[in-house]
C-alpha cells in the first residue's frame, strides 16, 4: 500500500467502519498533520509485513486516523490499533523499538559500506558491531550508533569517523555521480582500478527475505576473482552483514562444483523464538481411543477407553505463550523481528472457568471434561437412558454425556456431548465430542465433533471431525471425515467416503457391487459445514432485513400517529379556552375520544416495535455467533493439512475412484495390499500412485 494511495483515493475495506467516510484528497489534510499520517502509514505497513494486521485493517485504521487528525483530535496509529483490539500494546512497543533500530540501520549501513571501502574496518568488525546493537536492544539498553560501537570496541579513530561521514555527505549531495572504489588515503584502489570488466558486470543476488546472498562466478573468472572484488560487489548491493571471509571465499572458488553455480557469499541471522506457544490438556481429549495406532502398526479397535471424570477445581488445560529469544539481521544489516506465535486460544464452555491471567482452565463442577475442535473446554454432567429412545422417551437434548442402554429408534433425535448407545436404527444423532455404538448403525444421520465407533454402518450419512472406526462393513453410506477412516477387518461397499487424514482399510469393493469413491486428504467435511453456515448466515441476515423493514414501517406509522395526537391535543387546548361557547363541550368530548384511540394505538405500535427490536437483538447475536463459528472453522481448516495416504491390507477392486486434492484416478485393475499417496510426477502434474 502506497502513502499516496491513502491520501488521494477512497479506500474500500472488507469490513466497513461504522462511521465510514470518504478519504479526502491530499490537499484537504492540514499541513502540520501530514507527517503524522505519513508516519502512521509507514508503521502500519510494518505491522502488515510482520502479519500482525491485514491490509483491510490497515486501510480502516488509516481512514479513521485521517478523519480524527482533520477533526483536530490527538490520535496515532498505535492508539487506534489498541482500541480496535487488533494489536496488544506490548507488541506495538516492541515493533516501535525495532522500527527505530531499522531507521538507525539505514544510516549505519552507509557508514559500514564506506568504512569497508576505506579499509579502516573489516566485514567481521561490522558484523560484531551489529550483533552488539542487537544485544543492546534485547537487554533494553540505549541504542548506540555503529560508529560509536566501532570506536569503543574496535579502535576506530575519531578522525576516521569524521572522514567517513564527510564522504557520505558528499555522496548524498551528488547522488548521480558514479562511485569509485577508495583507498585508505582516499585515492582510487589500484586493484579496483584494474577490476576486469567481466567482474564489474557481476551482480550479487539477495534472497527475498534478505537472509542470504549468492553470486554466480563464471568458469573463466574463477582464477581472477578475489575477496577484494567480492567486497566491492557486496558494497554495491548494500550488503554489510554476514559476508564470507577471504579464506572461506577462496575455498569456495576452488570447489570443483563451483563452475557457473550460485555460491553463498553472505548469510544473515534469522530471528529465533525461544519457545513456541503450547496448549497442554490435563485430561484425555479423545476418550474413545478411536483407532489408536500402536507402534507395531496394529489398530486396537477393542480398546474403547473410558470417559474421564473430574472434581471441582481440577486443572483442565494450560496455555503457554511463545517468548521472543532474539531478533535477527539480514545481509543488509537490517534487523528482523521473530514472528510472535499467538497463544493457543483458551475458551470455556459450561462447567469450566478461566484463571485470572487467562492462561489456565479449571473445572467449575464435578463431571466429564471435553474439548471441542475449536479448543472450547467444558465440564458436563451425565444422563442415563434405560432402554430405547423412542415413543416412551421422546427426543433427548441434554448438554452433557448421554448413555443409552438400548437403541435409538427411527425418527428420534439425540443431542449431547459424548453419546453411547447399543444401536441406531433410523435415528439422528448430534454428539459434539464423540459417539460409540456397540452394535450397528442403519439408516441414520450422524454428526459428531469427535470420533465414532461402530461394528457396522449401512445406508447412513455421517459427518465427523475425528476418526471413524468400523469393525465390519461400511455399506451404501456417505461419510465426510476430518480424521481417518479405519476399517481393518471388514469391507467398504458401494460407499462415498472423504477422509482428510487418509484411509486404513482391508477390502474396498466387491465383484458384484457398484464402485466406491474414496477421497483422500480433502476438506469435504469442513467445506460442507462452511457452506451450511454461510446459508444460515444469509437466511438470518434476510430475516434481519425483513424485521428492519417492518420496524421502519411501524416507526413511520408511530411518527404519523404521534403527529396526529399532537394536533388533537393542540385543538383540545384551544377549545378549552373558549369552552363556554355553544357546541364546544361536544367537540371536546369527541376530541378526547380520538386522543384516547390514538394513545391506545400508540401503545400497540410501541409494543410491536419493542418486540421487533427484541427479535433484531436476537438475530444480531445469532449472526455474530454464526460469523465467529465460520471464522473459527475457516481458520481451523487453513491450519489443518490433510494426508493423502491410503493403505489396504486386502484388495482395492477395479473401478474404484480415488480423488486427491489435485488429481483423480480410476483403478483399471485390482490392486493387492496397496500403499497409495498423491505425488508430484516428473512432468509437474499430480497422480495417485
């Protein structure tokens, strides 16, 4: 984003500000505030570069900053980012320090270039001086200039520093003049004067991140090239940090594979984070142990696990934020800040509470703990259903674990956290943490945020965030999974299954059944849910628009009615003044009746308006909740990489369709014990092989 784009054109943001205004042309902004806005643009671009805010957020913040500055208010980009809760104050303080170091680095880089050209300081001395600067920043010490450090630490004379600054000033005053290599006495270096034209034409290539620089030396120049030539080329490229020393460069030139090959001539120092953010659970999050893979590659499907139980006050989870160890430096001497990994989000549901520092979750009640896909941690009670779920029980909706000793019958719904049942025959299940069925699932519709276990699945539709483990057959069913499909003992017959984390099966297809379609490493499950959430959002927004239109109509009627009431009251007051006249009492009585009718109608309209406002508030909350869930699910999908693997201990039948993220393949013959994955072929295309 360029500064002139902010000043001279209207900025469109993805999320519009509640008080959106057109961005004024540059001549409309007050002159004393120009530098403040420009500083905000430069700092905001630094925030975008380091991925603390988006381009859209920067545009919105700068639009607000410009409006407030033009209105005569005291404002800064820092204040707006903190108020918007986009960037914490401690991060802004850190980046301001880094920006100061970057601005200092531009001046120091010029000083280092000239010092090297004059032969007063070596590249190693410059590298050590920049490291000292980084050490000072890390320990919150005063930032010293490169020249000051070189004088104190490396014995650079004061007269030499004056000479260097004078040469820098001369170059600034004559920027178009060609720069010539310099001797210690200020004359032209004999070596540089004899620099071959071929070497002058060479250019050092700096990587996009600035952490490395390479040089291609043609074979005919290997014997001519020297470290002094490299220093001159490096100075032209603005490289002042990490340049290889003479012995190492000579050794590189002598390597047999150096011919026409890019050799590494400078290496920056990458920023290092001391510790990545972590989220540690203190309870078993996948209590069903679905498809637990043992070291010997055997899946113990019988290990069904037990649901954990905790007491009030038990520690459930703890979050540890990342800590910045040290910034880095690119080959141009510019500091690099290590990316700060956000602390894993800690969100609590019912039965749990956050510690005062927001870094730990504890149980508020006795019950069963569980963590949903978005890290929301809850503690829930348990509910036991003796027998079947049917006409005797009706539908069951319980915000906790549900244990059903019988069968969920056709047409009945069960909604809970962990759900277990003997069998499901035509029922509909929503289990946010997991589902365990000791027998089979037939004609069912199931959605779970965790894993699922059953002996067999037939003619059913299943969506699951975790693994699906089936001991026997999967027949005529559609499964969309964000985990694995594990069926090591049975067969998959005439089914359509998408598994983000791959397949571990025995047999797929039979000679008499229609072919199966297996999708590996794809987000079919999450994409379907995102589409559903978007449909719900659109439907809710339409309902909100409809209610808003109804509200406007009622408010217009109320305004008209209140105007009519005011006219009647004024007429009543006029008649009261001359009430002794003939016919006045009858008129007053009629007006009083009309006023009472207006008041009654006013009450009715006001009640209807209150009801609509209540509906609008509920709809706003519903939209906000749906939007949060949509954003969280999108973030989860972006950071969840699939595995394009399929392992079968038996046979994949001819005709089976395999689909990966980038390719499709129909099996033209049976495959015995295959291990398949999507690969990049020599021609750059993808194939499942």
